[in-house]
């Protein structure tokens, strides 16, 4: 089974707050969607939406599923990677 492509999905998220009282006079920047970027392995992208996974196990199974409806998506880009022989250094002290 071929590995799906790694993509970045750019989308508008609905949001709310249960801790802050608001009315029309004090909405400010809250009266708009929050711009999100979700990165994951592309499982399916069709007229309904996009399904991404963020983990793949050794048997080929997926977890960490995210679904975004098509109407909320404003862009999808392929994430390019370095050649397999180039590994990025990781600071283990972080």
C-alpha cells in the first residue's frame, strides 16, 4: 500500500467561548473564523471534505484522524520533504 501524501490543510474554524460574556458591542475580533493549519497524511479529499491522519503504525494503520468539511477549507498544499538521506538535527534538551 503506497504511503499517502503529507499535506497542509488551511481552513477556517468556528469557535466559541464559555468563559467570556460577549454582545454585539464587544465582539471585536471574535466575529470571524480562526484561521487554522492542520498537517497530516492525506487519507481522502473529496466533495465532502478532507480526512488527515497524524500517525501511522507499523502494520499500516492510521490514528489521529482529523476531518474538515469542504466549506471550511480555503487551501491544501503538498508538504515537501528532504531526501531520505538528510535528517534534521533534533535538540533533545528541549
